[in-house]
C-alpha cells in the first residue's frame, strides 16, 4: 500500500523506513478500525469516570466513628488515602486511554 511522505508529498511504500525521494524518516502510525477506536475511547471514559466517582466517594465528610479508638481511625484513614491514590491512578489510566485512542489513526 502506498502512503504520502509527510515531507515531500510523494507516494512511498508503507513498509519504507525512509522516503527514497527526499530521505525523510517515515513514521507510520498503525491505526485502529473506527469501531475499535470508538470502543477504546468509550472504555477509557468509563474507566476515568469510575476513578473519579471512587475518589469523590472517599471525600465523604462523615466523621470516622470513634467507637473503636484512635488505632482504628488511623487504619481507616490510611485505607482511605490508599483508595484515593488508587482512584487517581484509575482516572489517569482512563484519560490516557481516551487520548491514545482519540489521537490514533483510523485504518482504512
């Protein structure tokens, strides 16, 4: 299959590493079908929203119960902090996935 060189605009093989006409390096972005691209974007958005919901849920202003003492409060607080870090990571993965699939080329 022939593609267009980004530098000189001439047709070159999609297997070429360099343009034989101008010598420019060829970076061929392997694309996804439109269906896979949209599925990737949707899954990325769902993952990002899930992370955001988990994070917001851990910000609940309800005070930690004092019936079990200070040690219980510290352990619960540590677990909430870990969950918040996990939620932020999930959110970031979702955003990265959405951007990756959104910027990918569509295979024809």
